[in-house]
């Protein structure tokens, strides 16, 4: 992969989000950002989160690094970050995305690892967790990586997220924040509120819910297909995700 020449390092006319509904119709393409990693979040999300819930020089964790969006923003905003992913393709992409020079850049450490086993991170050492896990098997990111949570059905995914939440709580410092974006799915015409199940899983680990942010979805690749079927089978399109902010108490 060849990184495009960078012509713009920051979003134009950026303003910090001030309420609990976030919407980014233009997902953001400054620095090395693009939308080629399916399901990656808009860089406006980690930029807002990093600016609000962390400080310059803090150590941040993204244990589902995926397309590298959070890593890029952390580097640009002078936060140090550990990016973890189980997928070699994700690791390679992350390495490519953060391969740029920037004044006052944060340090990026990329580790191939499992979000359920962060043995290489000490207890109470992370200042902020900022992550976007897969939504069970809605998008499969691999075919044969047994540790890949995107290969699991909802019930099994939720069980494994209990371990993820436990590890998250272990490594996070007291009074620091954890942000996690999660969506829902639909099965046999009925909504499966996966996001709220994940919300409760993290609460059970001593992480106190501070904010619930509704994030509007845009530019879904399957929109045309689902519009047709939503009329045919009488269901509403899921057009939002939930961004949960927790504080470790």
C-alpha cells in the first residue's frame, strides 16, 4: 500500500462536540485517514474523545486497532498509544497509517495480541481506552483466526466481551475514562440490542457509565439492498450506534 501525499493534517473548522448526538456526514480524510478498512470509525470520533478525555502525553489503549484511525489521531494529538489487534492485515495497515513525521507527535506502539489477554500491559497503567470492537459477526475480518471476535455469533461474542471488559478495567487507571463504540443487529426481523448488552458487561467490571452518545451512521455500503428489504419485510433500517463513556471508580 502506498500512502497518499498528505496535503491536510487536521480537519477544517473543527469544533468539539457538545451534546450526546454525533453525526459526521463527511467522515474525514485528513492526514492518512481513509474509509478503505470496512467498518472503521470516522476520525472525528477519536479526535473528540482524545481531546475531551485525555491529556497531552497520556498513554492511550485501542485494543481493537483495526484500520488504525485511533492510532493516527493519537499521534497527531501528542498522545502515546498502544494499538492491539489479532489480525496481521490490521497490523500491517496500522504500521502504514502511522508512518509519517509530525511535530510533537505521540509515540505509537503496535502489538499483535488478543484484547482478552493484555498481559503485556501493567495493571492501572492506561490513562484512556478508546476503542471500536467488531459487532460480533456482522463483518468478518478473517476466515481462520480463531481469536478473532468478528467470527463469533452474538451470544458467544457477548461472553468473550466479558473478558475484554475485565482486562480493560484491570489496565485502566482509577478515575480515568473508557470509550467504546457498539452497534446493534437484527435477526429474523427483530432487533438484537447487542450494544446495551455490552454496556452492562462493562458496567459489571466497576466502570461507571458517564455518557451515552448516539452516533448517526452515514454512507453504509449496503444501504440500497437494505432499503429494498426494509420495505418488503417491514422493518426500519438501523441508522445509529452507541458510544459509551465510562469512568473507572
